[in-house]
C-alpha cells in the first residue's frame, strides 16, 4: 500500500497540468493505495476537480484570496501549513510531491522530522528569479529552506529546458543530478485531426486569464481585427479579467470580437475544435514569460488549431512550424497590419503533421517513480 501526499497550495482548478497529472497517477494506483492532495478552494466560480477514483482524496483546507488584508492572508497560510502538517503526521506518507515554493513548508517540516525516510518530489509550474523571491515574504523564506532539501529530492522538475537552466544558474551550487523536464501537455483524448483548409472568416480564439492590459497584446490585436472588417473573428474565454481589461473591453466594443465567460477545462476540447487559430497574447514582461511554452500552445495544437504567439517568447520557438500544419507561428504583434493572412493560414497538401504532445507520455517518468 502506497501513501503519497501532494501539496499544491494554489487551487488545483487554476492549473490544468496538475489535474492531468493526478488523472494519470490515478490510473496507475492499486485499490489500497492512498493519495492525499492538500490544496485550497478557488475564489472564482469554476468547476471543481474531482478525482476519478477513491484512492485520491482532495483536502481543500481554506479559500485563498490574494486581495485580503495581510493579517487575514497570513492566517490562511498558517491554517494550510498547520492543518496539512498535523494530518500528514497521522497519514505517514512515504512519498511527498509539492508544487511551487509556496507549497514547500509542510514538506520541509516532514523531511526534517526525526527519522524521516520520505522520498521527496518537486515540480515548478513557473520560474521565479532572485529579485521576484525577494519581493514575496513567505516565498523568500521558504525558498531558503527548500534549497536545504534539494539534495535529498528524487525529482526536481521545470516545464522546459530554458526555465531549468535559469533555475540551476540561480542556485550557484554544484549541478543537481535529480532534475527533469516535465512539460504541460493535454490528455491524449484531446487530439483531433486538423481541418485541411482554413476559410474566411478566420476564426481566432483566446482562452486563459487576463491579468492586466499592460501584460497582453490585446489592444494591438483588437485594433487589427477591427481594421479587417469581418475577415477575422475573435472569441475570448476567460474566468479572470482585470478591471482595466473590463474597461478596455467596454471602450473597444467591436462586432467581430466576442467576450465569453469562463469555460470549464473539460469543455475545452469540443469548444476549441470550432476554431482555426489559437492565440497566445502574453508580452515578455518577465523571464518566466519570455522562457515559457504555454500549456495553451499544446492544447490548441492537440485540437487541430494553428497557434500564433508573440515572437519575444523564446521558450516557444522550438515548436515553430511555419509550413507543416497545424502551424506554430511567431508574430510581431506590434506590426500585425503587415501580415499576409492568405499565406499564414494556407495549409498545403502533404504538410499535415502528427501531434503527439500528450500528458500521458509527459507524466510517465514521474508516475513510475511514485509507484516504485
């Protein structure tokens, strides 16, 4: 009987790759295995993650809302760490996996518990540099602590090689031998053959959070679509719109752009298949973004869509496919008016490619180690 504890402080529902991993892990478990997930309740209204079997139990310790007063927010953190620690003392996991530095404190305490023989696994959804750690009080403290147990971990992973290189450079220590790349791929069930031809009007879609107007190429995209007078349509699905984006959406009303509410992750495959192009609109405002390969990139591709992304996102460049489709094309979003739409949407016969970015493949190594 295996006992595994997973710590994911931020709500699981906001991190589809974590939910996909848990589904893959579930399929590998025997009847008597137990996995406890320590997470928080999402503040936004969204479909809650429900494990597929009885072996995985989700413990939502508290609701996490970032805009609370400091004292109340600190109480939420304290409640999470205290509750999860006391439960794990009783649960006695033999293996622990945590996501991100903010989730590391309870695993750190468990690793330091007298006589502990726990096997440790660590994954980072995002990359944070030293300056970013210094601006976040708890993350700064916890990062100092977690660095002391890196050497005892069996697994430390980032989503791509670029973020891993930055992570190792920041450590300024001998190179770790327990590092892995763990990309954000969707389930194999999402894979859908791309259409042979894209016709007018070209249907674009954007799915994801919208943190601020300054962090997205939204204004440039809207102005370009308005100028195309119906040759291009854009649908936006987002559960998280900042106030400035809400104001912008009202001011920039356009008949060719539709704002939709959030879409449940389970609904995305059927939804995305209705479109031609998936957009990634992040500006390169941080190293984390510049060296990202968004999970949306792979989700769009799996559903047969071409992908357009800002050319400053260096972490996505290795997936470029300007001729074989579904295509991945970097664009200068400041110069969209120069695009030759007919050329960029053309799908030449014989250039179809097979998409095999699936979470089942990506999760295999970690699932195997957790089951060892």
